[in-house]
């Protein structure tokens, strides 16, 4: 449901003025904040990046979602973002976004009851992808990393390593995340789940010794780091448990 909110907008002219305004918290369904829709907006953003010669961030994964208000007269205002921690972690992307916005001119205000009304929208900016984007972003090509021996082979190696830590028939769950860097090397292993810290350490040691190279992920031919996640689950098997119990009972009978 679209809600109307009241927000304080600060406009700097010769003095600082504050005014309370009625603003939609998001655009109504089927309406878009820029002429031509998302594709045209993306094309213009890429054009601005190239014209202004904006450089990508050193951290490929850096991004920032900039909140703005599109006014009734098709101008925009920034909304104060109080999440200073996120801004600090993504300062390059934050600055990048602020440099783009003034060059975009075809904003479309929201419409309600045949009347234009200001509305909030949030735009995600990823400097790396914008910098290396083609003029028409619809023709961009993103490729995931590929293990040279095949992904099935890699999955088998992972399962073999984890299963060595399963000492009995039990429910066991883990989530493995790691990064394939620009050189096709694995790094940054992280394991969550019901394995002990020592087991996790042993598993990471073995994972880091897996032989085989990766073809790194790429965006329009530019290699980049890519994080992968692999869930693993060992389910409790009632039949195996019953067989184990039967073996134990037989052993006890025999020892008598």
C-alpha cells in the first residue's frame, strides 16, 4: 500500500528554509520515476559516467542505494541518510552516486488522482558495473566463475571433505561460502553450521588444498571477484540407525 508521509525538505538559497510536505513513500504500481523507464534511465546513467569520466571504486563490490524525492515539478531533492556506517563503508559509491544525479534531467513525478505529487524513490548505484557497462546496458554480459574440471566434480570434492567429519548417522548442516578472485583462485572460506570450530578449521585447510583452477567471473570481459555459496546437508537416516542398533544388539547377545 502506498503511504503518504510528511517530510522536512531543506532548500539552500540565501537562507535555509524548512517546509513540511506531503510525499508518497514509493511510486504507485506501474509508474516509473524516469522518462522511458528503467532501460532509458540505465542508458543515461552510463552516458553520464562516461561523459564525466567517473572512475570505478577500488572495491568491485562497493555499492550505494541513494534515496531521493522526485518533486511535483520534476526536480529532485536528496533525503538525508542517517546510516553513517553504510555510507562510510561505501564512501566511494556514495560520492559516485552524488556526482551522477545532477546530470539526470528527465525525472517524472508520481501521479495520484490526476495530480502530480512528490514521491520517494531509491536508486542502487554500483560504480564498477556502470564504468564497464556498454552504452546499452541490456547488452551487458555477466559470466559466473567456472571450475575447470566441471562444477559436479568440484561439488563431489566438497561433499567428500565435509563427510569425513560426519562420524555417525546424524543430521548435519553447513553452509560454505568462498570467493573466486580475479586470478581464478579460491579465498575467504567461511563455514556456518553445526560443525565444531576445530572441524571447520580442518575443513578449510582441506578446501584450500583442492587442486584445479577456476575461470574467474567476468563482466563484459573484465575479470572480477565472485562469491559463491554452497549449502550442504547430511540427513538422519532411520534405516541406517535401525541397522546400527540391530548390530549393537547382536554384538551384545554374542558377547554373552
